[in-house]
């Protein structure tokens, strides 16, 4: 045996002797319950300052990348004289569209962030862009009167042809008008509400529907593309017909699409199908739970159907809680944990459940710890630039698992930004108004 081998053997003998005589780490010699878990997501109640820091990063990114200006599409020159708007006029390119339903959610998130942080920059973001849109749309309307039949960039904003064109942005416009941060919104609000109430396709019982991908299709997404606007309009106008329609939509969607055993909604329902494929897509369930908290926020306490909406909300929140991943996220398909963890749905759940706690709809002791974990997970996906990572791109309705399993994720999927702002803002209220501590290593909420 070579000398080096002998030396190594001696070291091994020495090590073995030392290890055998070292104190064993067991429950007698060591307080094992004090060992720190290797959490993949930060664990504990978030600090308000940390939440505000996350919101500021998102704000800074969006402020820098969503200009409010018109330009000539050929030269790129900015148009300041709006009487010169024509078919070559486009919105100045940015990372996101200021008129999309996703940006309706973002405006709502900015308004709530302004309220909860006290920082006017968030409201200013909404003021600048909605006032710009009102001016730009009026300019395009005047151009249209000149008789040109050329479709311009904002044509579907002026003339909506789907709920996606009007519902979320309309709800945000009403919120902004009520908050006094936007001007001249009433004409577009009226256009959008006319479309939702009178022009969108409906089934015979009045349930909002589409004719894609199959005739007479109900999309869970359409709850959010309609009901928050109806609810806000009910409060804004004082006309109960909007409340009636909003309640009807929630309950009739729920009757067809809510799985009471799982506490989850299916993504799509097709009239004429004997069986309905149950794919419990994360973000669509997010639109549903957010719709219910948005409706309950403005629906009078004694209104017909309110108790049924609240009961459905509680059942849905319980169902969602049952499927939260240990990381704090939820999966792309909620009941299939081999699908990827998705950010936008997690952010929507964080907002909606935190608001349900803040409004007394559900028990903070039960749901407070899980919503803290959800926010901590979401915050981990806001990178240093303020981009939101891990968000599924826009998604239609599918009837096979591969369709959902392999949808791409992208930082430019606009669906992530509004929910992050809403979630962070609502978490600030929850943290400020809750008594929490870590007791026996776990987050606990207590009565004040």
C-alpha cells in the first residue's frame, strides 16, 4: 500500500472515532422544534415597508414603459395637435396597451395602491392615462365624422365588439370618476355599459356568452369582463337594474360551472354538451373570486341575492385554500400539481382573500396565514426592474390538458401587473389592521 493510502486510511480511522464519540443530535440533546425550515418562499407576516417597496418597483417600471401619447406610425413623430389625428395615428408604443382589459385591472390596482399607501403617484398614473384616452378617443371620433371608413387603432375602444373591450376598463373608469381623478369619462362609460347590457350575446336565460370556440359558450372569464362594471354602474347611477344583472350573472354562472365537491369553477361550459370537461384553470378562477368581492363591495347589505353570492364566495375561497401549494403559489390547473406555479392567479387570490378577510366575509385566523404566504410568493416574482415574472399569457378555452399545461409564461403578459398592485395594496390594509405573531414557529392571526 502506498504511503498516501496509509495516511488516508489513518485519517478515516480518526474521523470515524471522532464521529462516533461526538454528541448525537436528537430530541434529547437538541430542541429540534427550533431548527429553521428550508422554506422556498419567505415565511411570515410581510412588513408594510416591504410591500410598499414591491409596489414602487412595479409602478416605476410601468410609469417608464406605458407612455400616454399619440404618434404618426410612419415617422414616429408625436402628435400634439389632436385635430390632425388620422388613420396613421397610433398610440406611442410601450410595453403594454393602455386600453386593454388587463389595463383596466391595472388602473384599479393603482387607485387602490394610492388609497392604501397615501402616495398620490399611483392616482396620478391613472389620471394621466385616462384623461389622455378621453382626449384621444374624442379626436378619433371627430376624425371618423369626416367620413373615412378606414379602421384606426382605437376603433374597438370606441366601438366595442366583445366584453374584453369594455368591462374591466369601464369598471376602472367608474372608480376613477368616483375618486375624482379622471375627467370626461361618462360618454365612454355609457358606451361600454350599453354594450354589456344590450349588445353582448346571451343565452335565453340572459347569461352572458360567446359563440367561440363553440356555439353558446360560457367563459368563466366573462364574469369579470362584465359584473364589476355592472356593479360599479349600479352604485354610480343608482339604477338597480345593473345590480340585478350582476347578481343574476354570478348565480347563473355558478349554477352551471361551480364544482361543489372541489370548491372550484370549471373554465368553460358549452350549451348542448352532455358532459362538460372540467379544467379548473387558475386565472379564470381568479376572475371569478375577484368578481364576487368586487360585487359585494358595492351591493347593498339587504339586496336580493347578496346572501347567495356571499355563500358562493366562501365556498370558493375554501376550495382555493385546499389547493394552495406549499410555496404559496397556486398551479396553472388548480387540481393538477404537476402543472406549473402561476403568478397572476396567485396575486388575484391574495387580493381577493385579503379583501374578504378585511371585509369580515371570512375568518382571519383561518385564511390570514395562507394569504400572507401567497403575497410573499407573489412578491418573490417581482424582479428588480419591476417586471412580474411567471404569468401565463392570454388563454382561450380548451378541452384537453396539454392546452393548459404548456401555455407560455412571459413578463409581458399584462395580466400580472394589476393583480400584483391590488394584492399589495389590500395586504397593507390587512397587515395594518391585524394582530399577528409567530407562535410555535407558525404564523397566527389573533383577535385584537
